[in-house]
C-alpha cells in the first residue's frame, strides 16, 4: 500500500509530515515500514507516557474492550468513576469533567470560570479571561482566541471574544488588566510548551496568583502537556507552591488514547450543573481504563527518575557545540540551537532519533520510562547533529 500517496490523496493536508511511516514499537523504540529502529524523544507529542505497547496499559485496554467499549454518560460506568476518584485523591481537587482532548479540557475550564462568575455577579459583566502572550491553549475557535499568539488569530475569524493577553513575566500587565474589573480568571501554562518550552518564574507566578486572589479571580492552569508526571511531579503547579482553582490536562493522561480532564477545586466544584456541559465520548470506558493504569503507576520512584533524566539532558547538552540554551522541567525540554530547529529534527530523524520542534527550539518529551541507555544514545546523536 502506498501510504504516503494515499495520505496525500485522501487526508486533509493540514500536517507537514516527515518522510517516514511508523508501524510498531515497544517503549521508546519505534520501527518504520523498512525495519529501521528509532529512539523516540517525542512520545506522540507527550502522549505515550509509558511508551509504545506498554504491557500494563495494553492489558488494561484489552480487558475493557472485551467488556464495554462505550456507554452514554446518561448511565454510570466504573472506569470513569474510578479514574475521577484517583485524580481527586491524588491532587486534592473535588470534581472532574472528562472530554477527549486538551482543547476540550480547556473549553470546559473556560466555561466553568465564566459560569462561576455569572453565578457570582448575576450577569456576564465579569466574563473576560486573562491569558499570556506566547501561550497555546488549543485549536478550537475559542481556545485559539485564548491563545496569546497573533499568528493564530487570522483566517478563521471572528474569534470568541472575552480574552485579553498579558506579557509573560510582567505581573504589572496582569495587574492592569485585572484592574479593569471585568475579568473572572487568569489562565496560565507554567511552561509554555508550544511557545518554545519556556518556564514561568516562581516569583512571577506568585505575584499573578496574589493578584487573582485580591481581585476575586480564579486561577486556571493549563497542564495539557505538563501534567501526568511530565515535569517530575504529578502536575507542574506542585513545583510552584500553590493550588489552582481549575486544572486542564490531557495528552499523557490517556497513555495513547484520546482523553482530556478538567479538574475543579473547592471554589468551582458545584459550578456546573445538569445540562451545563457534556461530551458524547468523554469518560469513555476504554480510554479511562488505560488512564487508570497510567495514573496508578505515576509514583515517587517514577517521578524521581523523570527529574533525574531531565537533569541529565540539561547537563549533557548545556554548553555543547551548536547549543545556545536548554530550558524546561523534567522530561519536557527545549533546546535552542545554532541551526534551525527543523533542520536539527530532520537530521536527527535520519540518524534514528525522533525529536519535535516548538517555535525556534528543538523539543524533547520522551516516554517517562525511557531507559538511561536509550536516552544517553539519543543525546549523543543530538550532540553530533547540533555540532556539525
């Protein structure tokens, strides 16, 4: 079968695909249709948390497939409830809404914040949400509007109103927007992933949270990419010393199946009532069964290894020839290189290493369980590529 030709003929041309067809793999090793093996430092953009064909995840999914593949949310199912309980007990949040993606998790977070403000003030006078420039929150019309990058605000207008954007690391801009009096929430990525793997500073986050509390605003944290062990804690906000009101997450949560979640704290746990929101496939039994097998294994030992491996990457690449800087937390790393990031990614792929890009940076988000041997080999290849 001519996979590439048929793709061009029948699939909407929205992706700049690399010239490779992947067919199988195990853990952090992927195999293409010619039998060539690759070390995966992309994990399907931080989705395959435990790598490809993880046996525990596979067994959990297969067991559920043979029982019940889907049921309407008009009825109860065990995997959905069990996963929600696990997430709440692990984090201290009170309620969970399940969708199918990060964009849907962010849509739920936005709706929840606006409904909270409507209930509080009796009208829509406090419906504006502050987000940060260089952020990325999804590809729906509303989450594109929330995204703080002008490049995404063309071609598809009119965009959903009610968002204003402040400069990251400039708390005074957040304060000025909050002082307008029409804002209900501030929405942050603690590490701006698509924006170049740029972490916010602890001092900035502290000040933004303080402003939100003083102005009767909610704090939403977008953990679509940073969550579920990726940065070395269950969620990145734990490393910033505060408890958000709402957290959105997806990607690694499902371990490879579509699953998003909106976690709601005490201030908003009763905000959404019957009919306020919904999702046909949200909380799908198979996706939730897979996610349970992921969340149950994100323990202190795994998180410690994520932090250790992340530090290894930073130490190995900082100061390497052709590398200008290295940023990130845990196994979410951005590398600014002398060469264009796309060129580095193509050269690495040719040598059997899968990496991603984010703006001008090379982005690494490998499976959390990548072995030390695989990681060391991949990093050495990257050093060769960047140094040539």
